[in-house]
C-alpha cells in the first residue's frame, strides 16, 4: 500500500514561500506605504484605538480600510473554495495564487503619489485571502501572514518535546520555527528592497508566488502520471 503523501500545499517548502511573502508584504506597506500593517490586523486595531484616544482622526481612519479589506478577503476565499464547480479547470489553490500574483503586479504600478489607503487596503485583501486559504503545515494548523499563533504553537510543541521526550512534538516545533524564520526573512528582505527600490519592490513577491504555482503543477503532473500508470496496469 502506498502511504498518503503530504500535499505540496501543506509542505514545509511551500509554506515557507508563503510565509516569506507574508513578511515581505507587511514590511512593504509599513516602510513604503504609510506605516500601515497589511497582515497583522491586531496592529491596525491597536493603532486605531490609540489614534482615536489621542484625537488623531485622520491617522485613525487610515487603519480602518485594511481591517475591512481583510474581512472581505476572508469572504472571497471561502466563496472560491465553496464554488469548486465554477473553477474545475484550475483547483482553487492555484486560482488564489494566480489572483494574488495579478493583484500584486498591478499594485507595483500605483504611484507613491496615490493615497496609501488604496494600496494598503488591497494588500490586506490579498493577505487575508492567502491566510484563509493556506492554513495547514503538514499535520498542524499554522498562519502564513502572522507569527503570534505560530510562535505559540512552536513553544507548546517544544515544551512537549523537552518535558515528555515527544519526538513528533520536536519535529512540529522545528517546522513552526522554520516558518517563523521564513516570515522574519521576508520582513527583513521586504524592508531592505522597499527602501532601495520603492513601490516596485512588491514585484519581488511575484517570483515566489509563481514558484508556488509551479510546485502545485508539478504535484498534479506526478499524480496524473501515477494514475495513468495504475490505469494501464
């Protein structure tokens, strides 16, 4: 019997790609698009409360559109996954990655003179679709655009590994820390590239997303080959 393999969209390399993109996008909007977080809505909610409490209404309002866009993105993601019959030519995961690629490509053309809220709200939409669509790392739940939950899960697994000599927990902990480091790397690279190249720095993420689509295509071709070989037998 052939053991069930982990889908490529739940594998560590694939999830690393998305975590790098997640970190990059947060750095991009914070450094180059008005100091607003596109992924971590907790940060936007906190800053919204702070600016309201200090009477800085214009700054407070700038954090509302990303929050609303994040909510809309979750709705879109769930609708795409639910309506599989309408996207039978391409599976929903590939659809989401291609959509994300197109949107981020367009954002690179929006000039810095345009209101930052247009970009931050759009990137928040993309980030929420990504985080809602890719939530599994091998056999565990995880997050591609934020690190708080991943850090908690990594710490819990590490505690089990140390206190109970749990090998599986140790492996899970390593996976989580790899994703956290990938997110950190994305934020670091995003901050540097955005500082150097400005608004067009976002195009760097497109390379990673295209590679993610290629990984899904490779997996699909392998599955088709296996299916065809079994059929011939």
